C-alpha cells in the first residue's frame, strides 16, 4: 500500500478531511497530521519521518497554506528527499517559486469527482476509481439551474439592501461651493499730489491669473523580443524528451523564465519528445523548434522548457544557437499629464473722486489811526 503525505493549512481542514477519506477508499495510506499525530509526539521528528516514508507528497495550495511556515518546511523537505510532489489548487493563489515548474491539479473549477479522478491519474492509479460523493452543497435547496448562480445572487441581494438602507437614512446633503485657489499678482499704481492742481490720480488694479491646463501624452514601454545569435556554427535541431521523475506534467513557458513568462498551451506530459532549435545565452532554457513531427505538439512551438526538466542536469554546453532578449518599444495607452500654464491679464479700474480745492478768505488787520498831539506855543517869561 502506497503512502501519501498531505501538507495543508488547518484553515482548509474540511476539504482535506474529505480528500483523505476518498484517497483511502482508493486504497492509499494517507498521512495527515490531524489523525496521525498523537499527544506528546515530537513534531519536528515525526513529520520529516512521515514525509520520508511516503511515496507521494500532496500540497493543498490556498492563500492560507502559502502563508504557513510549517507548509513551507514540509514541501522543502519533500524536495530535498526527491519525492513525487503533486500540488492541488484549492483556492486561487500564487504558486511557490520552488514548485512553479510542477503542474497542479485544479480544484477551483469543475466538478469535485472529475478533479479527484485527475488526481488519481497523477498518482498513477490504474484500478477502478472509487465512488465518491461531491462536497455537501449549502445551496441544495435551490433548483439545479440556479445553484451555480447562488453566490452572485446572494451578493447582489446584499448590495441592493445596502443601497436601500443608505438611501433611507442618508440626509440630503447641501452642496457646498468649491473654492479654487488661483495664484494672482496685483499691481497698484501710486499717485502724487500736484500743489497747483490737487487732483487724486485714479488707482488701477492689474491682476495676473495663472490657469493650469493638462495635455495627455502617450508614453512607450518596452517588451523583450527574441533574437537568435548563432555562435560556433551550432546544429539546427536537437531532440530531447521530458524527463522529470517528480511530476507527471510540466509547464512550457512563453519565454526563458519561470516567473516572468506565462505558460504556453496545455501542460506537457512527462516522457514527450520534442525538437529544439535554440537556447538562451546561459544555456538554462531550450526553445521548442517549429514544425514538430507530432501535430499535437504545435501548441508548444516557440515555447521554452527548463533544461533540468529534460534530464540534462545543470552543467555542460548545449550545441544550439543562443537567443538574446532585445527590448522593443510598444505604444501604451496610459496618458501622462503635462501641465501647461496660460496667463490671463485682467484690468480692474477703480475710480476715485477728484478733490477740487475751495478758496477760504482770510482777514488781514488794517492799520488804525492814532491821535498825535499838536504842539502849542507857551510864552516864556
């Protein structure tokens, strides 16, 4: 009886409990920590021993397990022991870097029974699949035609109720004027007073207003294109077979990189042989040649496969032309706002009344007459 080790997050325990029970119906000895760890066991000792004694290692991928430090330690141990690893995608999440070359069984869509049979195929099961029941459906009370739309309908009802409540309790808002601050400059004229004509010169206020306008411009980004650079007159084609004992299918990438480039076509079965026409400069990835003998392999033409997945190891030159990455600018529809400034002169005259002087008479004292004595003759004796 072959043993299977299941690595998972405790938050996904409900799914793992059913999966383990169905695998046991198929005749496998399933090891998962909830049933196989006893009180007082040394986890650091027992779990690595269980991985070592298992022929298969299943990791349940979800946002919960990706963040789990224990799950990371478990699949690292399985990789070091070179166990056959089969990832299961339970909920959409990123695949860990160490596992991104291994094809996973997708449980996020389709029926559970069909996905479980795909898992048995990946395990190499050759007998009659056991009869398994799908997980309990919480929307079984709905008609079959509406069950697949149950969650969107519930979400729509909740949103509709929220909008109704908001419209009932929200007070009518009084619109408030929006003030826009514009930089301005004011030039004020000075005046002088003419002593002969005391008239006040009118003051003119000149305001300079700066208005910002936006002009969208298109920028360009670069995407790499592949340019073959032959060196030392290599051969035109080499034929290799996918030889990776730890997976039943691998991903063919659209470029020489597992994280930068998306998968190309369907997952490629282990044991399939293809013609290769180029390699990257480092010799770590090989490019699938055009015009494959098997027409079903046309979907992989121009794609890239990691050399270690072809059983070539990590060393030794490969006698194929090298391909370099050349960035090619492509237009992007993302507008870039470039502000421009326009000055508008606004003249605001201010009239000041003219002052007219009035004459005020001033009294000047006039000289007054005084009596002067008249001399008289006085006889002298």
